[in-house]
C-alpha cells in the first residue's frame, strides 16, 4: 500500500515510504511507518461491502434479514428497522442495521438508508464498526453515498472520521471531498480530501494535510515527568503542510 499526500499547489503528488521530500521530512520522527497503517481501509471496505451485500439483492430474498413494519407513502416503500446478519467468507460474522430503508417504485435501483450501523469481524484487525447518519445506495451502479458523521473504527485502535464518503464497489474506491481525520495510537492525520483506490492499495490525502506523531517516549510518561500544562502540546512531532 502506498500513501499519497498532495497540497493545493501540488495536486496529485504521491508520497511513498521510499519517496520524496515530504516523506523524508516525516521520517526524521522515526514514526513515518505509521502511514502504512494509518487508514483502516481494509476495515472500511469490508464493512461497506456488507452494506453492498445487503442491497444487491431484493431485501426480502436475503437470508438472515429481519424487517420491522413496512409502510407505503405515494410511490415510496419504507421498511423500518432492517437488520442483516450473516458470515463473511464463511467464518467472519457481520451485522448491518438501519433505522429505515426506503425505496421509490419509480427508481427501484435507489435505496435510501437512515441511521446506518454495522460491524464485521476481520481476520487481522479484530472487529470493525461503521456508522453514518444516512446513505443512498444505487444497486445498478453498485455505488454508495454516505453522509453525516461517517465513522469507521476497529478494535486495534483505528478511528476514521469523515463528513461524507462515496464508495464505488466495482472500482474498489472510496472518496471523500470533505475534511477527514484518521487516528491510530500515537498518531493523527487530517486533510481536506481523501481518495482510496485499487481496493485500498493506494491512499491519497489532499489539501491542507497535517500529521501529528507522538513519540513512544511521550506515550509512556515516567513518574518523574511533570504534569502537562493547559494548552501545551508535549511529546509530539508535528508536520504541517499548507
């Protein structure tokens, strides 16, 4: 996997571990390797794939699916509290719930989801969790647009927060054109936009990219260390890129 970083005057510039000046600037901290695991892309795509699985087939034909009351308003059918449970790759359990799923009979390929909450067990990252305020799935194009408080976390400590995300299952891409923040133990990276391509193999941050990397020593304070003072940022190396 490679991680790209670009700014407004160097759009599309890509930074890898063996790479250019920006990578070199980060390496002086001794913690640049965190970039290779900073984004839980595998977890993100895995959980989003569960959303896709649940919507690629008619809702009533999916095993492990339970539904609440179904209502009809005009041309729209709303299913309350849909919940999907199953196993991914045979042994990895997953669950997806929403407060409601709405389908317009005039546009049957579009399904609106409200208050999305899902999780899946991964082989290498424990349990991953996805939540979002709403989503719109296009079963014809196999695309999902998530909006509002999009968050992906794993038991390994990964935490990605996005205002919105657009997922193309066929292309294996995730795009966010709004500010993003990703945190792992001892490191945080923020950017204006995020592009994930090749099923998570390439990640590009763009815009005002900022990485805050906390050193191992700073994360393990000794008894002799003085208490932190208000507003001071201690024990961290910060790399700012306008």
